[in-house]
C-alpha cells in the first residue's frame, strides 16, 4: 500500500497535495468478506474525499470479485412501451426528423428522462462508453442507431458486451486504439472514482472528444446527505473499490486541470441509494465483525433479496430533490466539453 504521509503525519491529498486532511469515515467491503477496513479522509484544501492509504496500481484488480455486478450485465434493450416508441421517433433515434432549436428544446423538456441516461443525437452519433462493463447502456445506444464503442478492463465484461455485437476494447483509456477527436459523446458512468490519477485519466479521455463533443460524468457525491446520514453504510461509498469521491467543486476543478470546461451540472435524486444504505444499517451495522467467519455470515445474510421499500422512497424523494438542488444529492451528473 502507498502509505505516504507528510512530516507532521498528515495524509497528502492525491489531487492537490495539501497536508490538511482529516478522517471522515471508515468503510468496509460489504459485498464479500475482505479483511480489515478502509479509511477515507477529507482534504482541507480541495475537498476531495480519498481512501488512505491508496492501493498500489498492481493491487487494484484484486479489489474486484469475479461476479462484480457491472461486469455481469442485466437488461440491455429498450422496453417496448408506447412512451418509449414516441420518444424514440421524436427525440432519441439518430434518424429522427430534423427540428428547429425551439423544437429540440421542447422535445428535451418533454422526453429527457423517458429513456433514463440516454442522450439525444449529436454530431455523427459516435459514442464511447469508458468502463462499459457488460455493455448494457452501450447496447441501448446501438439500438438507437449510434456507432457504439466501449472500453472495459474486465475480460468477462468484454466477453458479455461482445456477445451483444458491441465493439469493445479490453484495456484502459491509455492503450485504447481510438484516434483523436473520434467521438461525439463519451460516457463515464461511475468510473472516475475508481482511478488513481483522475487528472491524467480525464485528459486522455478528452483527446477522444470530437469538436463539439460532450463528456458526461456520473459519480457519487462526496457531499451527499446520505453519507452524513448513513456513514460507513452509505451504499455509494463502496469501499475499497471507490478510491476518490468528488463534490461538484472538486470534480469541476479536476476536469479543468484536464483541459475540460463545465457545460452543465444536472442535480439527481437517487432515493434508492437511501434504501440500499438503510438495508446495510439493518443487516450489517456500522462496523463489521473482526472474525472473518462471522463477517462472512453477516454479509451473506445481508445479500438476500430485500423489499424495495417504495413507501420510504416516496417519502424521502422530495427531501432529496431539494438537497440535490443545493449540491447535496447522492450522485453527481456533470457534462463537460473540451476547453482546448
């Protein structure tokens, strides 16, 4: 482990190198019985929440189980509902009729959330999903007519994605063979929190953006009310795989160092994260047992299917919607364009 400290015993921030961090929360691997715990510190300079000590590069792969859920896959196709068919025809399909600026704005207000995280056509409709996992999201873009490509480090994830007919590079952004300026849309969905060098990572991703291209970043919000409420049981903490967690300011500043400029900050309400976090509190508790056999038993019991608690989610959703408006939502969704 990289356990470097400053002269006064402080942990230097991996982003700004400030030595003014303070302990924020101790996390556990709550999906499998991994020994020990993982401390997270908050930088007093830039606000980054980071794991300390950070793992060495050759230790990263060992943090991911073979059945890591993003690599396994789930629903890939777009559901055949009437509202989806209408939204596709008028807003999402690459062969949708040309519209005026006013028409596009109206359709955006009408349909923007109908198909979830999907974006309307832009440029030549070439999309790159970095960390595409099993290709579920990418397959939906391909279904809409996009030229869809992915990057994924997991061999199993690549195998599942390729079985869907997708073109996926097994590796990372630094060895990906794509030319500069290739893609009109690049997606980083819950990826940047997994990397050791976010500035270098984002700078490399920026090189793939076509003129007028858009980079969409989704990542847990280190200032989320859920972290304050549920502490080590906060579901998006996902120790030890989440190495660095950002707030809007730290992510925007990191992207700026990588040559990107903020286009839009879209507040997100994620009530299900509170349900998942509350489930951890009830079934595992804030601290996991030191005895590994007992820890394995607690984790196995907590992984049994649980009720969605729709009533609880309806109750907290307005509260979380308001929190998101003030930068305290569970998940960040920021859009960037190249500044160079």
